[in-house]
C-alpha cells in the first residue's frame, strides 16, 4: 500500500496532455476533408492516425510525470 502513496496527483499539464488527443479527434468538422493528402491517404485518415501515435506519446509522458521512477510499475 505504500507504493500507492508515492504516486503523484495529476497536474494540470497531465490533464491537458490527456484531454488534448480526445478533443482533437472529436472535433470532426475541423478535419472532415480530403485534402491535403499524405502518402495517398486523405487528411481525415492520417489526422486520426497521427493522433493515435500522439495520444500514446502523451499517455507515456503523463505516466512518467505521475509515477515516480523506481516505484516498480
């Protein structure tokens, strides 16, 4: 149980990093178009794929902020 006490609270930066990808993919009218194309993919698809990668990166960053190093997690 002492491991749980060492976990830090979620900061405003952490909250923003978790909310940003959700807001970016839910704002469909902002990116509901075909152009610009990238590698033959319409903008709609590569925008969503980009945010999948960014969301993974942001989640990892928040994990590193919240869970202290050496906690065993």
